[in-house]
């Protein structure tokens, strides 16, 4: 009968480090999610057009028909 008392208890519930590891994992996932959201906002709001350049083309007079 003594085994029936402990059937509903978690095997890992008595360890102190299990809560710390779970909390650290949640914190790590939260930091990753915030980093991804921040990167999406940064890339979405940025202006990434190339600088305008002036293209000059030299057309020689001798090659044009007259």
C-alpha cells in the first residue's frame, strides 16, 4: 500500500535544479523570440535602396550614320 501513495508524485519534483533549468530554458526561448521580432522590425523599417549613380555613355561621332 505504500507504493500507491507515491504514484501521483513526479519523479523529478524533489530536485531543486529542475525548476532552475526550466526557467533558464524559458528565458532563452524568450530572448530568441525577442531577437527575431527585433530583427524583423529592423529590416522592415530600414531603407535599403542602392545609392543613385550617374551612368555616362560616350557615343563616338564617327560610328553614327550621316
